[in-house]
């Protein structure tokens, strides 16, 4: 398989500071975020806005590289603002989300609508320092992310709302495959494209690992379940991989298969700095299912998924990676490709079809 590689991610980065627009209805948060960002090397806050209406007025004037966006705001909330940004001024957006069930749902909606990442909003002034370390790191991480124009029509066009009555979940047979899908930065939107395109009768079980903290994966699973032809749920100990169902690793837990083939969750040390880690699940599945394993690596920074994909490939399984042309961050897929572990490298809209081909092979 031949593929032209572009310049490495870091090679073309300029020395210009990352220009940031801070959008939050809290005067304290605007002040605190601005102060900490301006003290960070290589970051410059070019403006702040108290709500979405003001933000949309400032974006074309200030042309920020990255926007931090509060979810809950008056006049025009974070979701409404994000949709306008993605339609009119597409660029990396990081959501600041409250740690509530409703906040988690809204955050997942934002991530599937085009936001590249999110940060749990500090619950009090005391932990602002800790949160700002994460804000600064994520701004640096997403500054060069690829963000594409998204309209409301295009973001919904691939979604098929399925009746749960038409779903059929059954135990794995010896002829069935098991698919492990891994994603990170930009992953919720990618999953929002891939999972709804998978047919209800796909003869494979699916495990999904999305880099996400505790409290948000359940909402992601519920959203995917509501728009997909297969069932999607957050994995629990004792669940079994089944045809017609996708199990999503819970935030904060590695997901593996135990000796009986059931889901086991653990909080062993992070791998590649994350938990859940894609490699942990892929290796566990490949060791049990061998050539019947299919690995899929979507958008994300770093190399998580490379070791697992290499094992799958060496055992005769198939590996699919997202192409650079559609990946928000072509880090993880690139790493798998450069390791020589891919069978196909395809744009995001073609990933579901590639999975179907792999399952049928």
C-alpha cells in the first residue's frame, strides 16, 4: 500500500503565539483563564466574550487560533455558539463543562458537533490552578488540529435513528469477528460518523475505547445508542462481547477480557498517559481472538493503538486507520501506519464500509 506522507506535525509550526479567545459568562473565569494563559509561554489571549453573541462578533475581528467556550451562557449558549462557529468560522474549540449529568450530555453533544476537546470546569476557586495546567496543555495540543466546516445538515446526514425493537443481540459464534475501535482527540465526532453507519446485522462484536475521563463516557454511549442501528452501552464488569452491540470503555478504567471472555475493568497505571488505553484493550482481545480481531484507529494525538494494532496485524487480523485528510489529529493513525501495521488507510466517511469489508473477509 503506497501513501504520500506530508511534513511531520511539528515541522511547519511557526514561532508565533497561539491566539486564544476566552468565552465565559463568569467574570471571574474570564479573568482567571486570561491571566493564566497570558503567563504561559507561547499563548496569547487576544480577547474575551461574556456570551455567544459577543463571541461571534469578535471571532472575525480577532481571528483566534483556539477558542475556549463555556457550555452554560445567557443569550446564546455554548452549543448554539459552537454550531455557528463550525458553520461560519471553523477552528479548534475547547469546551468548559460543569461536572453534572446534564453538563456531561451537553459536552458530548458539543464534541460530536465539532468541538475538539473539553475540560471539566473547576467547582471552586481553589482548584483553578490545577485546571489551568490542563487548559494550557490542551490549547497547545489542539492549536494545529484540522477543523472542518460543519453545518447542521452535514453533521446529521449520516445518522440513522434506529428503533430498539429492530435490534438483535446474540452471543459470539466461532465464525464471528471482534472489532476494537480506538480514538482520542476529535474521537466523539468520528465515532458519531462511524458507529451509526454500521448495519444491525454486522456479524461482529464491537469494543470502543475513547480517551475520556470519568463521568462522560456514559453520555457518549447513550448518544451513540440513540442514533445507531446497533446497541451501544458503557461497558460493565461481566458484560460479554456480543454481535449487535458495542461496548464503550468507561472513563478512568482500562477494559480487558478475562479468562471467561467477559469484560473486566481495572485501574492499573495509565498507558501512554491515559486510562482507558486503546493498546490495553487491543492486546487483550488479540491474545484471545487472534486473526478474528479487527483493529480500527481513528483521530488522536500520540501513539496509543500502535502496539495493539501491531499485535493484531502479526496474528493475521486486519487493521484500519483513518486517513490524514479527515483526521482532526493524524497522530495515532499515522503511528500505526508508520509501524507497518495497517491493511487499509481510509477517510472517515469510508471507515464503516472498511469495517464491513474486514468483517466479511
